[in-house]
C-alpha cells in the first residue's frame, strides 16, 4: 500500500493545484487521466471504491462495433464504433482480439435469416473489411460447425467477426490508470469526493480516505466528473446542471465451466427477444446477459435472473446434462449507464445506445461524461484532452501518443529474452495461454522486470496460489505497482481469479495467506478476515 499512501500524501499538499481532477476510475475516468497526464497536464484521479469497481468490471468483455444499432438505423454511430474498434485492435493487438460470433436465427424471428445476414455484410462493409467476412450457414452447417447448438427451432444462421478483451475488462481499465501514474498522475482508490465547490477560479474538493477516515482538500482548475452511474449524483453535489442524464440497464453474466470446444462467441435471441451470449473465458464460459431497466445503480443478481439465463442456455444448447445453479462458479452484475438527452427517464430506453456524451460547463470549467463503451475509450481520452485545452490548460505534449502497447522494439526484446530463458516451460498446467504471451499482454514492457526476477531466482516462477495462474513474481510486482488496497482488488479486478475459481476454493487455497502477507505486511490477517466477511 506504499504507492497509495505516497499518492495520498501528494493529494493532501495544500499548495498543490492540479490542472485537472478526475473523479471516477472506470474506463472514462481512466482514459481521461491517462490522456491528460501523458500530454503534460498535472492530473489527480480518485475513486470512492477501487478502480474499475462497478460497470467497468461487469461488462461482456466485448469491444464491438454495435451491430445491433443497425436495426435502429444509427448508421453514423455504427460507423464511428467500427472505426474505434479497428483502432483499438490495432493499438492493443495482444489484448483486443478478433473473434467470431455465430448467431442462430429461430423460426418466427422478426426478420428472415437471409435479411439479417445481409445486415452482417453491411456491417462488414461499414467496418472497412477489417475483419473476416461474414458467412451464411444452413441448419446443417450450424450442426457441423457447432454441434452444441440446439437447431431444432432454427431456420439458419451466420458467422461474423467483432472483437473482445482476451483478459478481463477491469484489468484493461487498470492499465490506463497505471499509464496515468507513469506519467505523473496522483491516483488513489478508496478516496471519496464529499463536497465540490467552485471559488476563486478553482475547484475545491473535500475528499475522504474511506480506509483511514482522514479528510483533506484537493484544488484543481478543471473538474472532470467520470463517476459512471453516479455522474448525476456528483453533479448534484457540485451544483451542475447538465443536458444529459442517465438511465440504467442491468446486465448479468453467469460463469460456468466451458461448454463448447471452439473459441467463438455464440449469440442468440433469447426467449423474450433479448440478445444472449455464450462467451469463451479461458477454460470457463460466461453466459448472459439480461437487459433490464432499473432505477438505481445498486443491483444484484436475482433468482429470476439466474432462472432466465439457465433456462435459455439449456434450451439453446444441446448439453450432456442441464446447467443448474450449482454449476455457477461466479456471477457478474452491473448497470450500463445510458445517456439520455433531456427527458424525464421515460424514454424508450431499449433504443438508447451506449454512445458517450460530454456536457461542458465552460464558465465553471467542469466536464461530465455520460454513457460510453470500452470500444470508444481512445476517442473519449482524446476528446477530454481537447476540451481541457479549450479551458485554457496548457498541454505541452499535446501530440503525444498516450495509448497503445509498447513498441515493437520493446516487445522483440521481451520475446527474445523469454525464448532464451525457455519461459514457456514455466506455464502453469491448465493455463489458457503460454506464459510469455500472458506476461506481455498483462504487463507490456514492465514484464522485462519479471523476467529478471525469474532469471535471478527461479522460485519467482512458482505458482503461489492453487488453481490460479499467477506467479510469485507477479504477486510481488502487483503489490509494488498496482495499488491493491483490499484483497478483492487483486482477486476480482487486477486478476480474474474470483471469476474462474469458486470462493470456497480461493479461501482454502495454499498460498493465499502468503499472498496477503506480500500485499499487506502486518495487516495481512485483518485484510484476509475482511475479505472472508464480504463473501
């Protein structure tokens, strides 16, 4: 926790005036901080929970171009999202990967199968032919290509391509936070904004460290509200009136053991017409989502949600035995904040897209970010930097490329050294990818430090926790650089351990206590007890 403590000490300095304070460490806040800090602004980032703690850790892990928006004729949005998807895939080739979607059309669907297939051709064209071409399939071809699909009620189907995050969404978000800190951003999780007042040309934010209870003031020229589903709440706190507001759609996923052999996403229209995905997740499968309008960001998986997902997967797939509640390893549940322009919350929310909107208060130098998708995150970072510059904040490195993986020279050096060390021989049994690939994807150029740790002491390549891929050197690296404040931060967001291992197996895993000691030192027992009580 030394990194967090040192950052909080800098946040507390009374003579410190930041160019921009970002409130909220989800995808919108993370890219805002990463972009601004890399371009030379003095930036602070706080979140009242952990980074990527809400919506940004409960997504479908997809980076898609919005094919469903073709039905509502939002062609410009689809065009922009496809451009963003392609840009993201080029910028993060190890993380954002093309994947095939196999969609089955049932009898009586609102459009003929051939007509929907023509839509995928149009989508491919809008996507500038960046992915593999769509492929129409008869019922016979579906059976041959994916025998697990129940085709009794099918009239045809097709495959098309989009992209997904190979790792978990929260990890992708945190890497932007890490990038921001590398460029001088003072970031801290579990720091809450309790009051926001504009006076004497500056924002004065009263902040509270929710771990220690300490309160302090942060001063900034610009305030960026990136609170995700709580944007409206913080705008009330800061007395900001905005053109947009949020409506909420709840989505859930159930994690189960792998149910298909191929690395493709199976997409269906569920019994009530909603989209339903079966998504590969290493040696597990993520199944969902529901799409339910709710009034509050505080949501949980209900028995009705579980029944809906289980009933549909058992109906849509031909399995050796039905999936039952005891087969659920973990659950994901969150709200998607949908940006609504004006209105009173009674719009046709199903037709609201995930496009983002930024409301600007030039006089108060305040920005509010509504909605948004992971797909569009680079554009959000660039847009926020441009708006902050318009406020008069100097960006000395305005043209600096703030996103993307480390360049090929660094990658080549890492892979060369990994081959010399025969690094892949240390790959954990049952892993979904070689160790070399995983370390580069997760840590980029910083993985060179991990190689040096292993070179000096091969015990650093030992798996520390049963049923988890993570090595001792990774745990120590995470403890130093990734601001793990609670055990859940590591198990759920810096990694996806709790999404692929049952809670009872995590608690009993040899090595968990040692990992806690590495993360928390003398506080390890209290932190472990805190985690157990949260289950």
